[in-house]
């Protein structure tokens, strides 16, 4: 019910606000070379590019401890818990809180402001509540299915027509994407090949995108698309905790998401009937912002979302990561 969703949303907002001061304090103290071990970054499984800090652990533990008292029967999936116990987790239909305590930990360690806390709730495997708090930028994004999306209490997208244009080709679009922390030769080559195809001029078979940006945080990428300042976000490799909350925010802001097989958009009728809807656990995501209809052409915005997304996928290489969960 919408009362239950509102209650989950209120809880998530209260938790994000509670841990916000620890996040902001840690942001300036934490560093690769911090002499106080409480503020040092550690590479996970020996990979310096995939790091964790005491702040990640503190925030995740605090959030889960509170949630376990309020909702003892719910399930909990967190980046650090899952990474540290090494056992993975089972994906079920039960209400599941999906938390990334610090998304963009690499940015956090380098004091680069695109980093934040992501708290999502999925029911029947679909995300229904999302809170993303970017404390350094002072941006609190909130959404619940059917209840709209907001940035600091104002409805999204913040950029609205006529400023929010209706792009008709990729050369009018700005894409946010990520190079990720997997530095194996095949993955880096594949990502760079995709970047080349996306940027290259059309005469040489490229998409000639107007803009390609890497912010270092999947969570904040989704907020940029929800806000309307980037047209798309594409990445292979992020986990459900990186985008569960952001997906709800984007969908409620009129955007759509695709996982390489299934679509999800708030009122794309085909999505509800799709035999294979967007899969939150697939580790693939293409997100596209709200596209206003062309004058006198109802439904044209949704058609353009699909066409532009299809064109983009024609220029990028899939990287086959194993889906989350299932252990
Ligand atoms: C990562 C960041 C990064 C993205 C990775 C994520 P983390 O999350 O969002 O930008 O490329 O796919 O796993 O490890 O900083 O929480």
C-alpha cells in the first residue's frame, strides 16, 4: 500500500540523515595515506581500485542495526556485508533493504564530491523505495513507487520543458558512464572500445555523442539522469546496491531503464506485459531520462527513449558479469 511505502521512505530518509554527519566528517579526513587507521582506505581482495573505509562499515552497520529492530522480518543486502562475508546472498520476494553505505568510495577517498549513501527497498524483486543522499553536494533524492520523486523536497526532473529538450539523435545527448574497478585487460579493452565507438564521428561508424562523462559513482549518475542534466547512464558491472534506489528515483521522474533484455518505465505499457522485465540483479543498466513528447505527438517521448537507448546499445559492448544473488 502507499502508506507502507511512505513509511519505508520516511525510515530511509531518517537513516540517511542520521548517518550524514559521519559521512561528511569522514569525507575530509579519509585518505589513501591517512596515518590514523580509522581513516585509511583499504583495497578489497588486494584491488586498490575497489576500496573500503571505516566509514563504509560504520554507516552500513548503523543502518542495518536500526532496520533490524524496526523490521525484523525483512531481508538486508549491503555492499560491505555481502563483500565481507563472501557468501553472497539469496534474492527472494520478501521486502529487502538494499544499501550502499558509500557509493563512489574511490571518490570519497580522493575528496571528489560525487559520492553518497544509497538506500533502496525491493518487494517481489522490484525496487519500490529509493533514497540517495549526496551529503557533500547537499542533495537528498527521495522516491517511492506511485508517490513521485523529489530532490530536497522539490519534484523531479528539476530541469523541465522547454529547457528539458526532446533529443532526437545521440549527437544531442550527454552520457554518464563508468570505467569501474575491474582492471583486467579484457574488461578495460572492452570499455575503451565502447568509449571510442560512442565518441567517434558518424563517418567512421561512431555515435558521435555530444558528451561523455565519468563521475565515479553509479548512484550519482542515476541522480544526474533523473534530474535531467544527463540523457543516459550506461554500465555493465554495477551491483543492485549501486542502483536499486537510483532506479526508483529515475522511474518516478519519468525515466526508463533497460538491462539488455527487459525494460522498465513507469508508464511504458509494454513493460508491464513484458515477459522479461528489467532485472535489478543483472549487473547491467541503461538508464534514460524523461523525454517530453514532441508537440502534438502524444507518446513520442517514450518512443524516443526506446529509439535512443537502442541506438546507444548498438555502439557498446556487453561485458558478461554473473548476476547478483543466487548463492
Ligand atoms: C562503484 C561505483 C563505480 C561503478 C562501480 C560501482 P562503490 O561503487 O559506483 O562508479 O563503476 O560499478 O561498484 O564500490 O564505490 O560503492
